């Protein structure tokens, strides 16, 4: 007996669609990355990241307004005009919340250092 022509390709399609069904959990927790983007408008993306101790994190202001990064509890304001970057090195494990000093109500972020 021969296998009907359509059965094997169809089985392949079903397998593929089964694999694509799972959703990634990008929004569930801090992203593992060393770069934070400031896209238009007024936000840090991703808002929360996690890095190992000793990591230098880079923020890039791709918005059309001046923003800044101020680690809560420090006095070191890192101001970025449109197109500018700033970096902060995190040597101590812990949770570091930060704000944009120009838009403290809207722009908040967090760096978790492991
Ligand atoms: Cu801002």
C-alpha cells in the first residue's frame, strides 16, 4: 500500500505550528542585557534589566528630548541630549532603581546586579 500524497507534508506543518505556539515571557521579568534604549517617547526600554556585578550598562537617548539617569540615592546625574549615550558601571550586587530627573513621574527604571 502507498501513502497518500498529502499526508506527509501535512504532518510536517502540524509539527511546525505546534512549536510556534509557545509564547516568550519577555514582559515577565528583568531583561538580561547591558543596554537600555530611550525610544520616543519618555521611557526606558527595557524598564528593568539584570546584569552580573562589574558590568557597565549603556543608555542611549534615541528620543527627541533631553533625558537623564540618576540612580536613586546618588547625586550623580547622567544627562543625555538627543543622540547621546551614558554609561554606569555596577560593581556591587543589589537592586538599583533610577529615574530621569527631568521626568521623574514617567521615567523610571531598575538595574538588578547579581
Ligand atoms: Cu526624561
